[in-house]
C-alpha cells in the first residue's frame, strides 16, 4: 500500500545520505586512506558498510519507524500535526547522521579512527570547544555546505506516510496493514541492529569492522560514526589510577619483553582453544577418572601445571588472552574502543618473522567477532564454515551441528589437511573448537558411545571433543611437519560444573594449559604447580622459540620463571590476583590501563602514541 511504500522510500533515502556522508569522509581524508583503500577489495568494504549502516539506521530511525507504523485510524494519520511529528523525527535522524559523520571527517586525521562514546569524557574539561568547532567550520566551509544541502534535500524528499485520500475510506484495511507492518518490522529491526538472526551472532560492535577491512584506516571507512557512538556510549572507560611513577612501575612490572639475543628456532606453532574445556573434566588434574582419556595421555607427555586459569569467563575474553596476552579487565577487550588498535599477538609477531599464519573456526564466518580479531591481530588467512563447505572431501553442510558450527571431528580433520596441503613451514595456526557447548549435542553416530550424564550434560560433549582431538593428532602424526611443531591446548573458559571445588571464586576460572612438544626440545614433559594463566601462553611460546625481537605481552614466560614467582589475574568485580602481591596487582592494572586504554597503544612489538 502507498503508506508502506512511502515508509520504505524514506529508509532508502536514509541509506543514500549515509552513503554520501561516507563519500565525503573518504574524499576529505583521501591522502590518509588512499594507500590502504587501493589494496582492499571494494566489494568486501561495501558489504561491511551495509551491515554497519543498517544497524545504525535502525537505531536512529526507531522513533520515526514506530510512530509511522502505529496501527492508528486512517483519519488520525491524515492529520497535518501527525505527519509533521513524523517528519521531524525523520529529520532528527538525518541531522544526527549528517552532523556526526561529517564532523568525524574533520576529526579523523587527529585520531585515525571513528569517534566513540569516550568523546565526551575526553573533552569534559575543555572550555574552548565552541571556538574550535567554529574555526573548523570556517576552514572547511565546503563540508558545512555539503551537510546543509543533504539536510535540505532530506526535508524536500521526505515522503509522507499518511494515508492517501482514497485510503481514508478503508480505515479497517489501513489499520490492519499498519499492524502487520509493525509486527514484521520489530523482529527484522532487532536482527538488523544485532547484525544477524542466528544464535551464533553476537551484537556487532566496532571491532567487527576488521572482518571486512585489513587496517584501522579502512575499518573507519566501513564503520559510520553514529554506530561507533551507539556501541560505545556510556561504556566503562578505565583511567590511569596513578599508583606508581614510571620508573617504579617498570621496576615492579613491565609487559615489555626483550629480544632473546639468540638465533631463533623456527618451529611451527599450533594453538588449540577448546570451547568450554574446564580443568574439572580431566583425570590428570584430579583424583578421579575424567572425561578426557586422550588429553590425559597427552598431558603425561607435556609440560603442565596443577593451577591453570582463564583470564575471563566468555569466549570473547579467551582469544585476546590466549593469542595476544591481553587479559580481560572490566569489559571484554573486543568490546572496548581500544579493539580498533592494530594489536600484537603470536600471529603478528611470528608473521613478521616469515611465518605463515592461519586461524580456524568452524562457525559461520564472522561469528563471535573471531574473524575480525584474527585479522586485526595478524592472522593472514581464515578458515571458517564457508571454506569447509567449499571442500567437497569433508561433507559440507551435512556436518553442521544445526546450531553453532561444523562438528569438531570433521573440522579438525579439515584443519589438518589445510596445514598439510596449503600452509608452508614455518607456520603458526590457531583453532577455536565449537562442539563442547550448550545445547550439549553430539553427532548421532556417537549417541550410544557417549550417553548423556544427567549430573552434567557437558560430559558427553567433552568426550566427543576429546575423541575429535585424538583423531586430529592421529592424522597429524603421519605428516612430516608434526615433529617440527609445538602445540598449546587450553580452554576459552569453564562451563557447567558438578564439583564444589570448581565452583569457588577461583575454581570457575580453572582451565587446562598444556604445552606439548613431540620432539621434547622446547617443552619437556613435567608437571609443575603454577599458577599459570592464558596470557602466559604467548610469552612462553615466544621465549621457547628464542624470539629475537622485543614485544608486549601482559603475561609471563613460565619457562624462565620459578613457580614461587608465578601469578595469575582474573576479573572478579575488580582485578584479583593469585600469587604475587598487592604491589604487583596494582602495577599490572596500571600498566594495562596506560598501554591498552590510555595514551598509548600496542602496534606489533612497538608502542606508539595515539
């Protein structure tokens, strides 16, 4: 009906204005963006831009859309006052889009990123902002004119959603159509705001831009300023607590790890992050038979610790902790504005030393923001469900578990083939498994082999994961690269617990950390007390390889640190420390806030000012 058509045309106009603002943003900053943009696939940038524009528009247009689709009598919607309110709500959204995006076109050269919700606190104590804004408007008068033209055109091109004269005689039909449109619009709008329908998709945030862009500069092109503001507004922002001066802080604790000064060992590295794999499920760590017979046998050939801790409680905490030695403090790192920095990590450090790097995750590409973080932290290739389905040898869609991802067993077999056939040595690879997860399903052929345990539904999922890992290692042992590879196996976080010792404030963080070296040259079989944590993995691996460049990692090298000096941190409402002392805890907290959320950022192994 004409009313709905007018509503849709207004939305299309809003998309056009968002696109024009992006064009102005790029044109104004072409000198900064051209080197990166010319190397990017424009189709991928367009796809990402459409995703973020849709999310932002659905937020900004929500008042207008809900008012326009209210199932009111046709004669009410025909009133001039009603349509004026709708037009003003529409224009409010247009003003926010134009002013924020075009203003950011001028601010971008100073920040290198889209403006986030921290902007108000950043300028809270400035009393000359009006003068600065006025001066910039005079200097960039053409931007002001472009914005005014867009707003004038938006006012003129607005299409009334009031019923046309011939609709007013069919009040019941008009009201029913509006009600149907509203019922359809709400779930579609929620999905568009979140970035998708499926349960595997978390609400998109600014770090997801790296799924479509390879650099912070092009990520700013994919994003838009309203989205960046909405996603970061009123989020917790850490401030430097100022516990110590610079010299005292470095004396107590520094995340800067020096170069080894030795010839680097060019061994392959494979990191396996296992979904929901808690220490509770192992026999190796406990005095009872566990659910992991294969991993228990592998532990006897590995360097392990009795006390192991995840640094967070969610999957999005696990990737930065394990692969980049960045702990979770307060907010998951991937949800903070600092996630837009080009962060360091195992992939970036080793990739800069001639390694091929790749990340594997069997869920739909882009799920959980993993692909975005993988690209941002230096992984050169990404293998997900899309790549698995494209390989006819592995069953494709029939191996999908119906909820989250490809079953672990076939996907790990796929990973082994990709490492053997498509990856040159030395390589660094990481995988994030998916099957040991709610709703605790396993493939039908294993239902009898791994029956359900009413006391803990996770048990059969863990047994299936253990079997999947056994099959992976059986295949990998036949390849020539296996003896030249070191493996690290850990869990991203814990899950359903049935034992009281794993339900304490520290027990809920206990995951395995296993260093396995088939050649026995870097990690020799040994069982130590610990504590160790996920953020220790990166510095320990680099130390074992005798990595010959300085780098930043918040964890410690457990190979050169005695158990009596080891420590672990978790977030339990505030930063909690196991081992160490209060001075060290404060130093870790201060260093994190300064380097990750303060006036400096980590780029590879270097520290640069914002």
